[in-house]
C-alpha cells in the first residue's frame, strides 16, 4: 500500500506543479499585457530614466557654460567697438573745429563713422540701426540735407 500511496502522492505533486506552473505563466502573461497597455515603469525603467536625466543635466550645464563664455566674449567685443566709436566721434568733434580739415576729409570721416556704426548695429540684434530705421542717410555726394559741411561753412 505504501507504493500505491507513494505513486498517488507523486501524481498529486506533479499535478500541483503543473497547476502552479500554468498559474505563473498566466500571471506573467497578464502582467506583460498590463505593462504594455498601462505603461507601468519597472525598476530598470526608472534607473534608465535617472541616468538619462543625469546625462541631460550635464549637457545642459555644458551648454550654459558655453553660452555664458560666448556672451562674455560678445559683450567684450561690443564694449571695444563702442569705445572705438566714441573715439571716432571725439576725433570728428575735434576735426569739426579744426580749420585745416578739408570738406572731403570730413565727409570721409563721417562715412567711416557711419560704416562702423552700421557694423556695430549688425552685431547687436534689435538695435535701431539693424532694423533699417536709419534716421540719417549716409552722405555720399555731399548734397544731403543733413550735410555737416553746410553747417560748418554757414
């Protein structure tokens, strides 16, 4: 009888193992379906996202540092160009009172100043000169209404 009980016990254990295996397989299938349809995050997904965010933050930090350096360089360049323009304006003021300066020299200096001012306006976005709103047209032939020599000779 012991052999018969042992065989029956083996069949019962085998049956329970099959039922348990089927249940686990079905549970896995249900979980996979839920994950694919409900977008649950797993621990691996969270770790991957965390490393992606860390990588993105370092890229952002590098981009900000690069932009900051570029901005400082641009401001330094603008500052030096403004200083050059101030010097040219001072030179023009001094030349306007100098009786030895000929009209051609004075007009050439004004044209040079206007070219430099336009170059600076092209560098600085949104400046009045860069939008085409030039209030004083460049002097080309000396016949302009705003001809500075007309004031000097008057």
